[in-house]
C-alpha cells in the first residue's frame, strides 16, 4: 500500500501538531522555563523543513516508491544506506510518539 503525498502531509501535520503544541510546551516549561519555547520553535522549523524536502523530492518521482526514487537519484548503495537510516528514524519517532500517548493516557486513567 502506498501513501500519497497528501496523506503524508496530513499525517505529519496531525502528529506534529499533537506532539509539539499540545504536550511538549507544558513539559518544556516545567524543565526549561521560558527557554523551552525557543527549542520548540527551532525543532518545529527543522521538522517542517525536512518534510518539505521529502515532499519535494517525491514530487520529482511521481508513481515511484521512496526507495525506488532514492535508487534512481543516489544509486543502490547510498539508497540502501539512506533508506535504512530513514526507517530507523521513523521507528524511533513512532516509539517516542507511542510513549507520549501512553503518558497522556495514564494521566487521565
């Protein structure tokens, strides 16, 4: 099953909004006082930039999967390396999201 660019954008912005603007400010203000907002803004800009780069890259290869687009543009060895790093990044991100969701559920139970 393929995820379209529109679905990817909606998924990212939903998760991004839920994590960065609903849960993190309270944690950051408890730990870092007012400096936490600066961290939140900087990481938001970096994350948004990464998503824009990914979306623009995939727009150049319509109808291709992410791996095949990487293979066409970088070659097989670099594509495998980059794809493996991307999967590891996603696994860490989803693990972090799951932990935050479980923390939120435990607060209300």
